[in-house]
C-alpha cells in the first residue's frame, strides 16, 4: 500500500487534500507522539513549548507562561517531530525532507548539530535518562538511535512498515513504535536495541505510554478508535471510539486522562482512563495533529496544521483559553517542564520584655517570637539574641543555647500564619543597671526568607534600680 493510501483521511475532506499534499512532498509530521520530558536540572528560565512548523522549516519557541512566541529557530527541510531531553537542554527535530535531525540548544535556541539518519524521519523520543534519542524513519522502515553525548547514530533498528509515532516507557526499558502501514506496534528493548515483541493496532498514528508504564494508547487512522494495550502482555485491553482520523496522543501527568487529536474532526477527544470512555470533546483549530500535556497537568497544547496556530486547552474546564499564532503548518509540539517557584516563608522576628522584680532575684524575661507570615510553611529557623556585655541568661526555653552574651534558639516547623515563642531570663544586678537592650536576629531558616526587612527586632528595658525597671 502506498504511503498516501496508508495515511489517508476520509474522502472528499479538505483535510485529505491537505494531508495528501504534505505526504507527496514528504513533509507530513507525526507530532504529539512522544512522552513528556521529566523535570530535571539545567532547565531553561521559563517553561517553553517547542512547536515544529513543517511549512516554514522552523521551530517556534513559545513561553507558555505568557503564551507568546519568544524565538524562531530555522531547522532542516520538512521538520516533522520534536522531543526534548529530560533536562530540557536539547530539542531534537527530525527533518523529513532532509533525512536528518536538527539538534537545538535550548539555552541559545540555535542548532548546534545536524545528525544524518534514515529516509524521511518523523517521530522522536528521548530515553528517560537522556542518553539516547530514538527516531522513526518512515521510508526506511527503521529507527535510528542517536547518542545524545556525541549526537551520532549508534544503532539502527528494523521495525514495521512506515513507522511514524514513537514513545519511551517511563522506566526507559522499552521504546514503542507505531507502524502506520501495518497493524502493529513494535516494542524495542533499549538494552539490546532489538525488537522483542509486537502489539496489535490497526494502522497506528500516535502512541503514548501511561506514567506508570502499564498502558499504551494508540490512535488508529482507519478505525477512528484509540486502542488500549496492556504493556505487560502486549495485548489489547479495549478500544475507545474517538473522533474522525485520530492522530496525536498525550497522557496527563497523573495518568487520569488521554488527549487525542482528531485531524478530520477539528477536535480533541478526552478519554477517562478509569472507564476508557470519552468524557468530552473539545473543538480546536483546523486539522489538529500534535498534542502535549503540561507537566503540571493544567493545560494541553494542540498544533493546528491548517490554522497555523496552537490551541491551549484548560484541563479543568476542557475549553480553549488561548490560541497562539505560530509558523506555517505546525505539526509537532514538546514542552519543557513547569518548575514551581522555590517555596518561601517570611519570618518576622519579635522581641518583648517583662520585668520580674524582687529583693532576692530580680530578672527580666525576654521573649523571642518567630512569626511566619508565609506564603509557605517554615521547616526550621534559628533566631539569635544578643545581650549587653556583662549580662547573663538563665531559664532558657527548649531548643535554646547560650554562648557568652548570645542566646541562640532553634525553631521547628511553623505553619503559615502561626508563631512560636522562646523565652529566657536576664538576671538583674548592679552591673546591669541602665539600659538593657536585647536584639534578636533571624540567622537561618528554611525555606528561603524573602523579606530581610523584618528579620531583626529589639527590646530595651531601663533599670534605674533593682526594684525600679521599665520595659516597653
């Protein structure tokens, strides 16, 4: 069967004409076919979407905080897919017409290497350890294995007819390859780079693996269903009817939802994985093909082949909240992880004093207050109080120690909005008459304290005599 017949959408469809034209020029993209990269170090400064524009031979870099294009990267001829290394340091873009893969440095958004692969490369997936990228070669019936350390091909794995989609198992042990012109998914062992099994699926377009690795979701171009496969046995669990000509597949980070782009239906089907049923269908742009879920699960990004745009779906409401204009014929999309801002907890230090007078043992009680004003919870903190020279301290609260004229108090967890007090006594004697000032300073805390302005406080008592003392 020809490549055009193998991937043909319904007759008399405008999408069919567009899709066939893309195949004729070897520029069809198979996007949304890779697992999301896992959060790691060396991340770009903002969460980004890398959108492959097949018609422009470019990649649009979208800041997904603002949903605006911040850079455009020229790549090879007919870019068709994209995957990110787990540390999000590199993006790998197969170029279908150039038989190559462009390697983009996400730090500079420039191409740093070009790797020659098989004929008409389409899909790409990085292993969870970031050591390799697997690329499907549509017309070579093979998968090229690229070492990310050297950006060279280290192995070539024969698979089924016209492989397009590809995804890595979360544990990195297997690679799943959708063979679009055969009724199968090839299972590659990453230990040996050989096919160790196959799973049945009718002319698969997209593949994605559940976060726990137990299920494989495969979109079928001829049957308008998504096939659910048990990865332990490589057998079909069930099939889920979806929209017309399903293509891209993405699984939510918690594994509760699967998102399927319906190329001829201009929509996205949302599957509940607990029941394996479609719970809603979201209208998007024209000819949606690629799909990726944000790492926090809040949004799904869909490339619209004939709208030159990306639809942003709010997963809480299953509605499109933003449409981002990008390059010509956007087909593949991959997202860098959304990294939560470092937690912070502001400790406001307070110092108060209370005189306790008597003929025998007059003393002042000082209270060191650690007040957590948020926004996060305090894990631990240390406040150090400095006494006047010659002053001593007694009756320290638990967690407080004394060294010379300094009292250091350690605080455990403090909830947002709560405070904890520590106390100690300063005995009065003839040498402490006059002003007795104690200054408390936050000297350490976790997490970060964002507001140093309230880290210090003082209280001064005036001792006129051992029986006449005033404190604020």
